[in-house]
C-alpha cells in the first residue's frame, strides 16, 4: 500500500505517551514506527513465501506479540500480511505486556483502527482475531510458555524501552519460544549491530530473525 508523506506524518505512531505510567504508542508527527512495522511485514512476507506449503499444512499458526502497546500495531501488520496468503483465519494471537490496561483495551478493540495503513476491509476480521486472542501480563525476560511454542514472534519497538542488562535475556526468550522453523521479527530504533549481537546465537539457522531498524528521531 503506497502512502503519501502527508499520510505517513498524519498517521505516524511513536511510543512517548503515557497511560497509567506505561509508555505507549500515540499518534504524533514521527512516522518511524509505521515505517519499521512495514519493514518487518516485508520480512514476514518473504518468510511466508518461502514456507507457504508448510504454513498451509498447519492446523493453527500461533503469533506472539511482546510489548504490543495499545492497538498491537505489529500484530495488525502481521495479520494483514498473513491474510494475503489466506492464512489469517487459522491464526491464534497471543499478546504479552507489562500493562494489564494494554492487554484489556487491545483485546476489547478499544483503540483507533489505522485504516489508512491497514486495509479497512480487514477491520472486522482483525477485531474478531483480537477478541479471540489470549493476553498475558508479565516481564519479557521470563516468558510463561514452553520451548518452541510459536510460529511467529514479534517485538515492535520493545527493545528501545528495555535496560541494556535485560535485552539479552529478552532476545534469548524470544528465540526459546519460537519454533525452529518459525519467524522472529524485531523492529526498533537502534543500530543494526546491536540486534545482530543479541540474536547472533539463535538456536537454529532454520529460525530466521528479521531485523528492521529505523533511525531515532
């Protein structure tokens, strides 16, 4: 979907707002979050194209979005991308955040649906997926799931809010809960080599890690 500069500026999202002392996404003039998620969606699209037969054969595709913020923008882009291949209908969404308010509002679809960047025809099916989603509250350095649980693991602009001492633990957990043939997608504001170091020891070369980095404002 092609957008004008004015549309990007008008609809851009950056995580500097607060809700109950939690950093969340707000619509402001910086469009790095939208750009980053578009880049991550491209990585996911390439992964799906390379693994389409395997994904079609699955009874269920499980997505984990860590630190989604209200509206779960990374999940919206992922669902839209999966829908291109007729895979959204078999997707189970899981959201994990430190804020119960984020989980509650997202699962109840109490957020502005960005219909200029997400196909408005998908609003109802995406809302249905979110209402059926499973939400967990906790800290990302210790995820409450078994090894190799998820087909797709996402972290959109999560690491820029983590202390440096926590980042390696979260990276390790993301890889632990992802399937060996799964997809790990990260988009953030950082230097590329920061994430290459965090994910250089991923458990299996069959588990691709998408690094979609954007420049800080």
